[in-house]
């Protein structure tokens, strides 16, 4: 098989990538490591006798993540598409492995992780990444079919259903709903006919409601959200403690050190509620800075989506940008008590090797897409890029 890893064009034909995307990635990653250092020290010392336990693990995962960043930022789009079938198969195999005794890890009734020697891996994070690439590739192929009778979304619906179902079976309803919403958005953005959406939703919505009522902890999350002034020491304790930490930060924040007393009362703060630590240490001013960076990331990501030559890169860049921004907003909404607890991590911030791994891979792809922008001297028509 003959194919090149990087684009086989003369050097002078390469366009410069979007440097702002690289800088935003490094800056958000650095802020995330800083926040993890601030928030996880006490818990790391109590649980593992090492105040830097979570920071060290995140740094190791980040090293692998930046390797993926470089790979997806430099490989040409055709090479990425050639490896997609293998990526889908590997994703499904890893998802199935969560149910194998001795390999899959069960925590709090959920089987979302697999044991990989010295560390663990969460396949659902890979599903978020792979499903965007798969759908973008499929929609690009469909756009090249002239005869409308030969166009079909059935394979895309089937593969999406299998991938999302593999997450739901791991007792990770919030992630499966998030990935399903992301997939539906990509179907709509691609211009595909969505007549199939009505019968699918008529099945999915009742099933989702059933999953909520079958698991007591999910039902408790809904009850706690609907009555946030009650159960402050039980169901709503994390949200209550997070709000106290945010309020304690004031406008300029408490800085570092012993002044950060509120974050120590938040269970598992290094994970889903880590944004409360950033808010207490840096205050509302730090929160504004974070949202400014998030808006910049959304702007540059959507700019890549709208200006890239490749339809595959365009759809994927759109999906990845929406995924990063939506996860961030949802996580912060949970911390603020605006929506029920979801278990969605905060990209760049939350402790978790799988999350940072594919967050950096996602940013690498966005950088790659920015290298293929439409220039004034390009001999292509805008209709090849814009969605029908």
C-alpha cells in the first residue's frame, strides 16, 4: 500500500497553521495543570501520601496527549481517513473490554474503565473522538454521490447507534446522551436528511428516562437538582461546597496557599468540580479570563471549519469545536448548579488521562484543518466547501 504520512506537496505550497490554536491549546493546558496542582494537593496527600500524585499522572498522560496532538496536526487528511476503520474497530473492542472480568474496572456500579498495566483507560473518551471523524468521513463520501437515490444515512446511523450504545451499556448515560446529541448535530450540519430522527428519538427518549429511574443515584441527582435548598449535606453537598468556594474567591481570588480553605471540602475536586478551585483561587476575574479563552477557541475552531478546503476536515472541525465548548459549558453549569450532575469532565482541567489524551488529539486535528484554509490564489470553488 503506497500512501504518504504527511501531505506530498512542495514545501512552498504548505500554508502556515493557525498559531493562535496552538497557543490556546498550550495556555489552556497550562492553566489546567496549575489548577490541578492547586486543588489536588491535600487529597493526594491523604489518599496516596503524595501531594503531586494527580499532577504527575496528568503530566504523563499529557506527554502522550501531545504526541497525539503532533500526529493529528501533521498527518494529511487522507492518511487519517485510511486509519479510520481501524480506529473504529479498536474503539469498539476497548468498549467491550470494560465488561471482561479482570480487565474491566467497576466503580460505583459502572464499568467505564479498563486496566492497562500501570494505568486505566476510559473508552468513552475515545468514542467521542472517533465518532466525529467517522461521521465527517462518511458525509464527505455521501456528498460525492451524484444520484440522490444512492445516498443513505443508514450505515452512519447504525455505527453511531453501536458506538453510543457501547457507552450506555457501561452505565454512563450522561456521556452517551452527549455523544448522541453531538452526532445528531453533525447529521444536521452535513445537510443529511433527518427523517429517521423521529422514529429513533421515539425509542431513545423513553429508554433514557427508563435508565434514569432504574438507577437510584441518577434519580437522586434529579431530586437534588429540583430541590437545591435541601439535602445540603447529602445529595447536594458537592454543589453546595462548590458554590461556597466560588463565592469565597470574590473578584480577584484568594491566590494560593492556606487561603484556599473551601476547595478542601469538595469531594473529588480534582475531577468534575475542579472549576470551583480555579474560581476560588483566581476569583471572578479568572473566570472571565477562562471564558475569554473558551470564546477564542470556539472562534478559531469554527473559522477552521468554515474555511478549510476539505469537507471531511470542515465537518470534523465543527464537531470537535462544538464538543470542546459544549463539554466545558456543561461542566461549569454543573458546578454552578444550573443543570443536574452529568459526570462530563472539564477539558484541559479535570484529572483523567483519557480525557486529556483526546482533548489534545482534538486540538491537533483543528491545527491540521487550519493548514488547509482557502487562500486567494486557490483554484477551487467555494461551493465545494460550503454545506448544501
